[in-house]
């Protein structure tokens, strides 16, 4: 069972400054943890109820690894070198591996429902919680020149950011470029809203005006979602380019708007009496759908999804 220090440590990861300090974030729930374990993300530890352990046929590890031994990044967002297999006690093994010498690459600790409720961000705590290492990605202009990239300018609502990541994954957009003043991808609400898509896309935080104006991206179509622009379905959309979505209430910043080469919009069907605007996550889904309607992905043309 985790001690008070571990509970305090896990709760600290609900805050951005501690996630960046330790380069770790929390993943909650059976589906999300399953997605994590199936991905190339690095798992530091899993805390699970006896019920989950029995269902998975996994034996819990031995004595808990002290929180003070958790690796700390050299600086925010930088991956830390370490031994992911470290941890005292018995190795975690599936039912078929319990009589072998194969060691799993992370420890699994049993946790009671009471302790789980003390560290969970969910209204109703689930059976399992994992701590994962924040990945480190390098932006690849060559990839951006040959595929669609979703660019998010000051998208500050965590739910919207998570939903946009999920929509990008659904429509086969593997790369997101996010402004530095947007919500943080490893925010617990963002992670939950992605429904596992966080493990299948790459994302990069950047100063958008500088990055979009870089020589490496010159000549790439830059599509911007503008309220009074012509409908997106009236444009001859390119199979590759940058799709910019702006802040929930203020839209795209003037500095980024100057770099847009194609203005696209989603007109309201009602001429009057309707809502003032469309939710940015909904608008993003409609725009991505239109790009894919015109340029479907071929089975053999899926972009590779590399994670660190």
C-alpha cells in the first residue's frame, strides 16, 4: 500500500510545476491505462486495486519504491535518463509469465480504494492509476510539409484541447503544434478528454509566429479558421498543410493571422436567432472532416507515430 509520502507525491502531479519538475504525469482509469501500456510511452509505476490485479492476472511488486527515488528532470519538459526497470521486490508478471524470469519494465503496487480516492482526479475513482513519463518530441518540418498539422493558437480550455487531440487522432492527423500560452497536454482534464489519443499523436509547444515564419515551413499552405471567411467546403483544400484554430473567445491572434494563406469558415445554417459562435473543438472536428473527405488517407499511407 502506498504511504503518505507517495500519496502526496501523486497529488502534487496535479499541478503543472511539479509535472514539469519531475517530468511525470498521471493516467487514470482502466481504458486509459490499457492505452498507456500498449503505447511507447514510458511507465514509471502503476497503482491498482486487488480487483484490477486479479482481472489482469498480475502479481503486485514487492516493497514500494520510495518517492525520493523518483527521477527528476534537469529542466521542465526534458526527459530524464534512468533505469525504467528499477524497483525492489518481485517483478510484475502476467499469469503466463509468473514461472519465468521475464521482468516487466515497471513496478505495480496494490492500492486500496480509500487510498485511490485520495489521489484520484475522478469523481468516482477507477480501479487503476499510472504514472507516466512526459515524452519529448522534436518538430519535423519535413513531416509537416507532407501531411496535415493541427495548429492551436491559445486554446486554453483543457476539455477543448483534449477533444481536439482526440479529433486529430480520429482523422489521421498525427502532429499538433501548440502555442506556449495554450493549455498543457498533460493536464489531468486534457489527458482524460483525449480518451487515449494522447498516446498516438505527437505535439510541440512553440512561439507560433516565429515557428510558422521559419524558412523550413515556407510555401506550406496555412489554413486559418476565421468567423466570416468563406465555407471550408468551398475551398480546394490541399492534402498537406497547417490548419490553425484560435482561442475560444478571441480567435486567432493578429501575429498568427498575418501568416495565414487561406481563410476558411463554417457558416451558421440559421440566419438569425442561433448561437453566437461554434465551440472550437466542434469546429475543429468539422474542418478536419472536410479535409479528410477531400483527401482520404490510404491504408498504406498512414503516418508513422513515433514516441519517445
